């Protein structure tokens, strides 16, 4: 059962979903971005677009433009390359999310021109950061999103060890997952008993 209502009426549950999405998005991966696209389509409202101009620092010289041997030949004054991106804006209960638009911008003139189009909101100049959020916290947020949105079968498989190569403690669902994975490795129980719960993953759980 999906616990998140759709529509424009303010909703506490949708606000909780948006907060969890912000945490999960700070350590994104391909599977999460696929989920994010579906979540935004169902629960978000489009609100124009933003642009982003990011100057990637050179790793060879550390962004200084020179090294011990003189001028750095891998960059231009410490900037390795510049990316210019159009980002579609989505809003869920006041939280802003972005999806990369396929529009290509090659020069600053192209960037200035598209910012004259109706619907443009802001120009972003920084790079996305995890803001101190650990990978475990983001994974925990993804698990709660599955629980709120009715992804019970996927959540059960995650609790049984799917998706991650490691387990973590300190979070409710992450701790349950770690305990289930530890129970699999108990050598004192017969194999039939240890694997009985594992067969539940093939049951027709609601999703």
C-alpha cells in the first residue's frame, strides 16, 4: 500500500518523503536516480529550470595553474574544463530537486541566451556535495522511501542482503539488515533452519 498521497494539498507524509529523498540524493547511484525519476513524476510539481556553470579544478596542479616545473599543461589557469548544464526544477513540499536536461550548452554565450527564456530561476555555480551525509545514512533513507511508497518486496530483498556488499549498524532498518545477514552466518544451526527464512524472498510479497 502506498502511504504517500498525490495532489497539491499539503501533506506531512509527502514532506517526510521529500526530506528522505534529499538525504538519499546526497550519495546517489544509478539505481537511486532511476527511483528518483519515478518519484518526481508522481509527487513533484515542475517549476521552470535552473542553469549550472561548474569549473572543474585541475588535479595535476591542484587548481593553482602551475607546478614545480612551471606552467601546468593540463589546464587553463587551474581550470581543467567547464560544464554548462540545464537543470529541470521539481518541488515537493518546498524541497527543490533537479533533473539534468538534455539541452547542450557549449559556450558561455549559449548559457546567457538560455537564461533569457521564461521559466529560468537561478544559476548554480557549485558542485553537488554530500554535505557530510554518510553512505549508510543515504541507504537508510532509500529503505524508508521503499517502506513509505509500498515497495515491500524490494525492501525485503534489501533486508536480506541485496544491493549492498556490506552491512551497517546505527540505523533502524540498517541494523535489522545487519542482524539478518549475521544470522545467515551462524554455523551452529542446521542449514535447513538457516535457509528457511531465505526462501521468503521468492514468495509473492506485495509491491
